[in-house]
């Protein structure tokens, strides 16, 4: 993931978490909000409760790989803050990817059905 697509500052994290819509499942909490850029931006957060720095960074790398796969398919022009839950450490990469895609597409299906009506 290029630096251009990463949300790093605390101010941006707080703004998105406080003002954005939220989607949740067993493994993720995702806050999303429209941005003014022609591309999506992502911020990743993994709590210290999950494990030590090596373990957390391993899951961040997995999540970045999942996001890169997702970016190839969809561009929504939104900012996303993705928070990994502790349950995510107990399942395989494939399940994490499947659940991420399902959660991200959850809102998309609702918008498509609404537009058809």
C-alpha cells in the first residue's frame, strides 16, 4: 500500500471515528466516511491487548494485503479506519479476507438495491 493511501495522523483518526458511519462484525470494526480525494485511504489499528509489537505488526501486514486485494476491485472515494478485534487472531487468513470483503460489500449491496428502487 502506497503512503498516499494511508491515514496516519491522530487528528484524522479521531475525526473519522467520531463522525463516520460504522460497520462491525466478529473480526473487524470499520469506520467509513467520504473524502475529497479520487482514491480510498485506509488507517489500521490493532490494540495492544491483542499481543506484542511483533504479533500486532504481523496482523497489520495481513490486513494491508487484504486491503490491496480489495482496492483492485473497488474504489469508493472514502476514508476507512479498520480496527482489528481479538477474535481475528484465532482464524486463518482466508477467513479474515472473506469476512473483510463481506463487511465492506455489506453497505455496497444496500446502496445498489436502494438505487434500483
